[in-house]
């Protein structure tokens, strides 16, 4: 091997290293771009399969039908924004940021019952009570779709996240009004015949117009024109009646006559 051959080989190796280094400089920007293109192709493939397999139940563009919507209004997307955005996942007990995992699982294995049967009964109806609300589509569950096809379908559905604004308003939750605080004063109670007003609200009367009620009757709480004097008079009268023994009617005695001799 001549010196020329050795030199040429070294230059070839050096040129290859330079070219690879130059290409590697643009690799960080190329990878996300190509990855985005790959994701777009998956979404397009998933959209075509959705129209073929899913739109009959979930509606066109995943807007809902006899099965729940899956679009940006479905409560499946935007869990990364904050609580209350992916509210449907939260209600089901899933990670709000795990929309892809939930969708993939539901497609692959199906759903025995609907999460909202009152609005979206799915395939389980009164005429078919033993049917699954959503059939399983994965080949591992006797369905027709391969894992890569389910991946495309799930990718299409989670792509609706792009339609959820970053300042989306969380779904409002109903809050019950507190019931432990009293809303009004308790009614006043008066012991009839004793004049006792223990626990009753004070009665405010007009000065100088208090009048005594009928003897033996309790004053009416809150009535206009009755004051402390009327209550005291009623109490005194009731006390006197309670301590005075009841009168016993006299027994008629037949007159006696002395017979005349």
C-alpha cells in the first residue's frame, strides 16, 4: 500500500466525520419535525378508522351519539391545564393527564356498562340487556384491530386536546348551602295557666298602654299592647287560682218537721 493510498483513506475518513458532524448539528430540530409528521399520519389514519368503525355510535367527528362525545367538549382532554378540565377522567378515577391510556384501554377491551347510561346507553339497551355498552376492538379481546391500529385511533382522539384552550374554564361543581346555621329565631313558648315565659323572646309593648288580660289566661307573646305588667298580673292570678281550694257545692238538706201530737 503506497503512501498515497494511506493519505487518501485518512482524508476519506476525515471527510466522513465532518459530514456526519454537520448533519448531527441539525438533528435536534429535525427529530421533533419528523416526529410531528409521524404523529400527523397516525391521526389521519385514526380519523379514517374512526369514520369506519366508531362514528355510528360516537357521532361524526366524535361529537356524540348513543355513546358519549370524544371531542374537545368531552371532558377527556386538557388535564395538564388544571383540575376540572378533564372532568370526565376525574369522575372515572383516572389520571386527568392520562387520556391516551384511558382511550386506548376503552378501545381495546370495551366497556361493559356506560359511565352515563341515562344519556348514553351504548349497545346495552332494554332489547339487549346482556350486550356490552361498547364492544372490545382489540385482537387480544377477540376484536378485529391490531395494536398499531388502536394506537392510531387513540392518537386521533387525543389530538382533540389541541382544540382545548389553555385558559379553559373548569367545569363548575355544585356546592350545597350550609344547613347548620339557624335562619330564624326559635318560636317562643309559654306555659298556659302558669304565666311562665321561660325561654320566650321578650315582648316589647308600647309604654303606658299595657292592659291586664282576662284573669287566669296567659298573655299572648308578641301581641300589641301587652307588656310586663300584663304578664305579672296573669302570673299572680294564676298563682292565686292554683292555691285557692276549689269550692264544693253545698248539699241540699231536706227540712225536718216535728209531728203535731
